[in-house]
């Protein structure tokens, strides 16, 4: 199925009572700048907008309200400037930068081997994806092949990470809409996944596990049983979520038809991930530009039909199920072998070799002090993170540190769809919209 | 059933020192009982929600964490009381009391014990005087309840308004709109109860539900006599009136950061908190009184006196509803403001109004006021009245939904949108990595 075909809903079963969702009329792209969805516009255009704005009478005042940077449901330190007419949002503008830590700049001071430690802190709900995209970019520049087992370990870990990230979304989305118990349930399941991560990488978050050249360590003994336990535990829990939320009338009322985005708008605003897929555009890098070994596993790309918050919720819920499918296939196909490339110039030698070989000791010392040199060039690599296209742009001047590192954070890009989705809706809808975009502010500000 | 209501100890028309002492004593006891009940309610809610969410809830303060509320209260009492510089100082300081006092007062009309079996009407002898086990048996008891629950909104509204801050303002606007809408549904569903019980006095209402009804074993509760619908409407409207989830838009932490009490701290915040839980206990007690026969219930054996059985019945029924409120909170997502209004005005108010008319028509037949066939037989007329009324109700429902649809279409059209029918999409469509189509 191509992206364009899937834009039309495939199911035709109609429910007469559910006309809360609406079609967007053509020409809506013109509304983007006025709604604040385009952060920069030309001065000519801005002047036109001001001129075309009807002047309201004095009694018809709007209220300006700052939602955030510290607000319970702005997912961290996002600040939204809301222009309110009563409780209706006329216009909104996301203001970012409250979590800016200069990670991209810091990346230029760290060697390629230290890089994953830095990038893993960006999207802290899906740290392994950051490490993955950085490592892939470095490997592309250096031009090394990583062993097959490393590839599959990376797939296993990132798919599990997708599950944990989407579980986090389930938790926060539930809480933002007032289903407070959901928060604990989502956290409970995520905890199990994090426990596995801890066993493999030593840490629950910010693992620094996927590194240029492979992964930091092989999977521990008994990993297969742990993953199987997880995969058995999750599906019934997802059924519980269905009972608690998907089929719940208030839940549907709150999400269906809220924050509607059309495919044209989503593409114009370069949204990716569940935000784009909710509009019916079946764009998933795992399928469309396969990396690792995603072309060897069988999975569905879940898309929505209406581009509303409910679709984004349902997509994430079903992506967990798809990830479970993928993980089960990975369990079957996990090859034996080495977990990192044995290229003495890039990866440190095994500990035992250092005691017997002078060259190994020198390589070890060089790698951990100076770092390895990367040929001159630039590269852009993208992976499908739980939030969308996570890209890494690296420029190397031939030294052991990147000349420039840029991360295309899907949260950051998806953020600009918010003002458009929120316009003409209520404050409660704004909360649902923020939640359904699921931004991670660490990645937005980097 | 007599229409002369009021506590028997006041029936002689004179008030002596003993009467005053009795009234004061009852007030103090009720006050203490309510405070303890609130303390336990907070603990109960936290414990039950905790268990429902796979947590333990409070465990540290006292046995089973029972004194957690006390600890929190003491902590809040010693916190700094901050009044925002832009607040209207007088109103800001007054508002918590406006919220707390009605919450206390409502409880006075609740009969919490007493023996209602046989010829007993719940009176007991205390200090040589016959009295009911409630602080006051007002002839207008239920109206008093409605008045107090409306008054309590002033506290919330003024708190939000006087804070001089935007989130509380939104909260207070929501509070006033919500209270007005749901007061109507609350009152209309109440009217059904008053119709069958024939009195506004809470004691009389309980009395009318005593004994057994249909078949000799089904309780004579208003729940059954009024046909369930008023109870359901009352429960929903009552939850909304309490600002409890799923109708807690007034404080909606995820949207307006706590609403009216955002700017409150220390003991003033504690007062709002107290008032809220007091209202919850009182509302559960009102539901029990109106629909579940209050303290009325059978007695077993003679070891426990009859009036104490009343207390046991009352308290068990109360617990069921307190649990229901907590259960709501742990399960349901919050409604949106416009959906709340829709539910109130388009569903609950027409439904309870229609049901009231239906009950009234049936009563007319029962009393023999309508006797079309001149045979005195009531079956035909009852069937006729019910079918006509149901027909009218259905017609009304149809017209209402037509109006709602027309209004929605117009509203969408004004925004340049058209309504479309919607499929049921969990996965609207999906495709495989290998390009083959599934489903």
C-alpha cells in the first residue's frame, strides 16, 4: 500500500452518532501562518495578515495566558502562550528553550566514542534511539561494517525502547485527560521494560549502550527468558488499556475530533511519526528507508484516518503490539557471533588482549584518550524513533571529534503542529493535543 | 403519616433549658462525627485509590496510615499562609469559610440512626426527651440541602475571582456554570422523591421508605419506588455538584492547575480540602437518605438496640456510596467543559423532568383521579398513562436530538466544516513491510 492510497479510510462502517470528527476543507494550508503554526513569515505576509485581521470592538477582548513553563501537563518545561476568548483558544504559540543545555555544541567537544553518552540524554524517554542514530552516522562516516548480532541486538533494544516510550505515552496521556490510574498502570509496565534494560546495559535510562562499532556488551545470560516474560506480560495488559480507555465513552468524547490535522498540513509542517501517520500517510522509516535489518522482519505500519488525538493514541497503542511482533521475530532470528566490530581502530580491544599484546594496549589507550579519527565528510542518517524521524547530521573534519553535530529531533519539529491543532479548541483540548504530540522537551531544546 | 414535622422534643411549643442543651449537645456530636468521618474519608479515599492503582496508599502515620490526614492537617496548619499581592484580601480570606460553613450545615438534616420498624418513626428518648437522631428535622429539610449546596459554590467562585490570577478565574467561572446547570438536574430528580414520599422533611422521607415493599421482601426504598432513573440522575448530578471526578473541571489539575485553590496555601487550602470531603460525605448521606431508606432497615436480635441498628444500616449504605465516589475517581477520565454542559442540559434535565411528569401521571391514576372507563379498574388507565407518557418522552427525546443535530451542523458550518460519519477505528488500516495488504 502506498502512502497516497492509505489516505482514504479503508473501513466504511458508519456510525450515525459519531459525527464529532470533521473533514478539513481544502485551502486550510493558508490558515497555518495565521494560527501561529508557522513561526516565521515574511514581513510582507505579516503585514497582509495584520491588515486582513478584523478589528474587534473594545468589549470583545481576549485574554493572554501563559501555560507553562511549569504546568502539570506541558510535559516538562514547554511554555504555550495562549490567546483565549473565554476558554476557547484563538491562537497559541509554543515557546521553547527552557531546557536548553547545548548538547549539540557539547557534542563537538566530545570524541566519537563519548558521543553516545551525550546524545542519549536528548530524548530521555527513548535514549537508545539517540545512541543508535549517532552510532549509525559515525559508522557511515568511518565506513565500518558491524557484525550481524550487533545489528539484531540493536533492533531488539530499540524496539523494546519503543515499547517503553509508548507505554510512557499511555501513562501521561491518560493522566492528562484525568484518568489518573492509567498513569500508574503505564508506569508499571514500563518499569518491567526498564528492568530488562538495567540488566543489559546497567542503567535504566541514558544507557550509552549502542556505540559506534556495535554495542557496549553482549546480552546477559537468560536474556531470552526475560524478553519472553515481557512479551507474555504485555498483551493482556494492553487489553486492559483497551477496557480502561479505548472503549470508554468519555475517553472517546475527549479525543475524537480533537486536534485534527490533515495530511497536507502534516506534510507542510514536516511532521513525522505518529503525528503524521495519524493523518493517514503511511510513512515509517523502518519500512520506507530500512535501516538495521528491518527489511527482514514482518510488521504493519499503523495509520489513522482522521488525524485527531484519538488516532494518535490508537496508533501508539497498536505500535506497541507491532513492536511485540517484531521482538518475537528478533528472538527467533537472533544470530550468534560478535556484538561489536573487531576493528582495533574503532572499538577497544577485548580486556584479555590488553594483558598480552602491546598493540592492543596502545589501541586501547589511544581510543580512550584521543579517540579514533574519522575521515573528512558529512552524513545524515535517520531512524524512526517513537516520536518520528530522528536524524543525525555529522560533519567531520578528519579529527577525532565531530566538526558539527546536528540532531533532527522529531519532538521539535512536531511541536509546530500544535498551534494549528489547538486553534478554536478549548483549554482541555490543548492539554489533549500536547499530550498526543508527546513531545520530550530534552529533545526539543537539545 | 403526619404532616406535623419537627423534632418531637420541640412539639410542645415551649423551649426550656433542657431543650437548648439537647440541641447544643447534638450539634457538637454531629460536628465531631462529621470531622472524624472526613478524616477517615480522606484516608479511605487514598487507601482505596492506592489499591486500585497497585499502590499501598498511606502506611506510615498510625496503624494502616489512619492518622495521615491528621498529619497533613497539622502540617498545613503550620505552613505559611500566602496571600497574593493582586488578591482581593477580604474576599480571599472570606472564601474558605463560605465554602466550609455550608458543608457543615448540610449535615445537620441527615438522620444518622434510629429505629424505623413497625410503628416507630425513628424517635429515641434522650435525657427524658423524645427526639430524632439528627441535629434538626426541618420541615423544609431538602430545600435547605439545595440552598446550602448552592451557597457552597459562592465560596469556590469568590475564591477564584479574588485570587487575582488567571487559572483560578477560569476555575471559578467553570464552577458557577457547572453548579447552575447541575443544580437543576439535582432538583428535578429530587422532586420525584418528594412526590412519592410526600414530604420535604428528611425524617419523613426515611419513614416513608421503612418496612418492605413489593413481595414483602423487596425494600420499600425510593430507589425502586421512583424507578431508578431519578437515582441515576441524582448520582451523576451529585457527583458534578461535588466537583468530583469525572466532573472535577473546577480544579482540573492537568488543565487549570487546581483551579480556584491554586493560590491558596496553609490552613485556607486545608479548609477547601475539608469542605470538599465533607460535601462528599454529606452527598453520600443524602443519597442514602433519599433513595436507600437512610437508617431504616430490619433489626436482628435484641442485643443491639433498634436505634443502633439504624446507625449500622446507615453507615453501611454510606460506605457503599463513598466507595462509589472513589471508584469513579480511579476509573473515569475527565469530561470537557462543553460535554459537561451537554450532559447536564441535553440529557439529565430533560430526562428527570420527563420522569417526574411520568411519575406524577401514574400517581394520578393510582389515586383514582383519572378514571376514563368509569369502572374503577386501574390497570387499563395505568397502562394507558404509561404508554402515552412514554410516547411523549420518546417524542421529546427525538425532537431534542433533532435540535441538537441541527445546532451542531450549523456550528460546524459556521467554522467551514462538514460533519462526516465515522467508522470505528482502532487500526484504521495497516500495511505490511513487504507491501502486501492485510485486513
